[in-house]
C-alpha cells in the first residue's frame, strides 16, 4: 500500500513569489493535515481537511491556504513568500475523522531566497 | 506558549539498556497523546499512542506511560537498539481533532 506522497521534494523560490505544494494521502484516507517544521518553532499545525472541508486551522497568516479535492488529494498554497517561510512542509493523512495516528509523507523542503 | 515540552534536546543510551524519553504538557484539555520517531530527510513515523483514559500502553519494545495529575508522559524503549537512534517527538490533541501539538523533539543516540 503506497504511503503519503508529497511533491515536489525540494523547491527554491524567491521572496514575493507564491508556491503550491501537493499531497496524495494513503488510499482510503479522508483526512489530510499540513504541518510546518522549522528549527526554531518545531512542528506546527497549519490546517486539516476532511472530505474537502477545512476542519481545523492553526495560527498562521492568511497567506497560507489549502484545499482538498474529491479524491482526497490536497494542495497547500503560500502567497507572497517571505524568508521565514523556508521550512520543511509535511503532510499527514489519517483514515477517520476522529483522532487516530496520522501517517506522514517525506515532506517538501521549501527554501525562500 | 509551548503547550507540549520535551525538556531534553538529546539523550545517549547504551545498546541493550532502557531509553526513557519524557514529555510534559500544560493544556489539561489534551486527551490523546502520540509518539513519533523521525529520521533525517523523512517524515515522522508513528510509534505508539495513548488515550487519557489509560495510564499505560505497550507495543513490543515500546511502552508509553501517562500521568495526568502531573501532566507528564514518558516513552520507554526496552531494550534499546542502534536502529532506535532518531529524533523522537511527543504530540497531543484534544476533542478528537486531527490537530497535533508537537514537542520540540529529543534526539536519541544508541551507542554500541
């Protein structure tokens, strides 16, 4: 059974640009969450989608947005990139709507220059 | 404010001995706790979880203990193996939400 797939693995963008990251969850999983990992802040929750609806949201500015498609695939968008957005962005999927263990992808390493 | 804290950034243990990783939390609404293991350049891998209605959960070499009154949980690995060397994160959630609050992680090194 394929795991959580994130594309691309690495990305370099210029300050002010926008970026879209993609996440394909494990087959059958309907919940997709996004996290940002930085050396200073650790792993921080961005948002969670379930059945195409955003169900939970973390404390990030509106420049960070996401969506989920009917096949449960999810995309995350960051507009007007700042240097501080450089991070590892992780996607996690889980089967049910309730809390169960989440399975993480390998992440997308975003560098903003 | 950091709601989940792992106060030891690193821990070194001899192969075969017990590794004990600690985690403290401040939010009394947390009712589900998880431990993840992370290797460099990979996403976190789920290890074990515990609900707040329990005080212990075991899975093979891994045991998680929860002390609700102290708002403290710990992960015991017995016996420790070289492949256990990784960064370990504890995480917590509340109200059944798939929204995890992570600690800063503890780097565990198992020495042969």
